[in-house]
């Protein structure tokens, strides 16, 4: 496939109909996605979904079986990694333990045979950027996990890549350090303005850091959107289950109205949904209802679904209730650990309430 001329589109990366086979295994199935210039974009999905394979194809470490990849409007499908405007931070960082912090950061510049004056200046600026100015002479093994992360980022950014590729670089850190590094990485992205493509299986991590997210499963991209769009309006059952905590109810559309609202019969529960376009009466559908969208009230409050609390778990910020409706549906509700939620106990008969527009109707 020949190269195409650069475009004026504000796209940093354009993946076009990319497939990848490993023998008889299809790792990517005709994937297309456009990533905007300067965007923090996350590839989110479970292990084996194809997200790292897609990242490696963008970086040139794997060749696609079909399709094309454009970076800054120019096809790079035949270019090796070192000729692409990308740099990759691997899951295990791949820092050189026999080199100092400064030597690690300078490695790529020395490979490009830049002058010592240029290297010294660039390394000094990089150390200031990652706030490790006093640790330049330190050996890598003398650093903490978070400091190693910063050095890996600096070593990549010092080469001025158009696109920074990050393959689960926070996966080996403990929870508190991961949360700290999420904020630091987001702040660094805002400061440098490069395009970041971040691979993770942690939906909380993707939600906290990304401008947009692509949710992947079985070698396909199921949905692309902002964190709010992915969370509030999942496009498929998989996305609804994988991102956040969701009750799923199976049913059939029992009534539609002129304002596109509808009612769904879930076998003993009739659920009213907000505006839904394209559904027809008697159509089988799935309803997604987030745990935190359910409100628990005393039994008998008008307009609710009668249920009994069959389990109660204290998780700190919220109380998690397992509930069985009088029509034998199993639901879970997360109630803030304040106010009325504290009064309910296992065995209590209650009434469940939620807003019509809290329900997402899925037809996949």
C-alpha cells in the first residue's frame, strides 16, 4: 500500500479497517478509529480484547494483516517504529538499570547523534518537567515506582513524539500511587500537549484520565465517546456491564408514545424509559440501570417497585444493597453512606425508585 499525501485534518492518528491475525486467531476485526491531535485517548477492555495489539500496530511493533494507519495525515504502514512520530512506554517501563536517570533520558537523543549541548539542555528540561531535578545522577534501582514512571515518560517525551503510546504503565503500582500518577500524567498531558494513547483494563483509570475512550472486546471497538457518554449512555450490553456497575433487565416493549418514550414489560415489573428512537411494540430489549440510580424508600411509597433487602454490604463511601423484588428480580443499589440509607437492614421490605431517564434501553 502506497503512502498518501498529508492532510489538513486535525487528526493525530487515523486507523482504517485494521485487522490482525495470529495464525487462526483474529486479534483485531476490521478496526477503525480516529484520534484527535492533542487528545488523551484510552483503549479500554478486558485482557485479550486486542487493545495492546492495536497500540503496537500504531507504533510499528506489529504489522497489520489488513488496513492502514495514518499519523498526522500520512500513512506509516511500511515505516519501522524508529521512523514514526511515536514513542512507546511499555508496561514494564524497560528502563536501563545500569544507567543513571540522566543517561536513561538521554539514550534516544544519543542514538540520534545529537550534540552534547543539545542533550544536556533537553535532559535538564525533561527533569524539570517531571520534577526530578535533584535525582539526575541517581541509579534507576534507587528510585521509587512512581519516580521510575516519570523517568520513562521523560525518556519518551524528550524525543518530541507526535504521539505517545502507553501500554498499561500504571498496572504494577499500588492503588494510592496509581491514583497519584493518574493525576500527574493528566497534568503532564495538559502541559506538553502531545497526543496520548493509553491502554488499560481499569475502567476507573480510563474514566479519570481520558478525553475520550474506545471500549473494546473480542478484537472490535464497541463504542467511542467521552467518559460521560460511555457511562451514561452505553451502546451495548458489554459496555454497560464493563464500565461501572449495572443492573440488566430483559423485557419486551409493551407501549410506545408520541414523545418516543416507551414502557417495557420485564415480567412483573413495568419500566418506563425516557425518549427512545427506533423501537417498536413487542420488540425484545435489555434495560440497563446503574446501581447508584436506584433510590430506596419505605415500603408503600407510591410509584415504586416493591422489594426486600436480602443483603447489605458496607464499602465505605456507599452501602451496597442486594434486593429481590416481589416479582423475583434481583437488583443491586448503591446508596451514599449518609442519611436515610443507614436505617435499612437485611430483611426490610422497601420500595425502589428511579427516574425514567436513568434507564438505558439496549437492543444489541
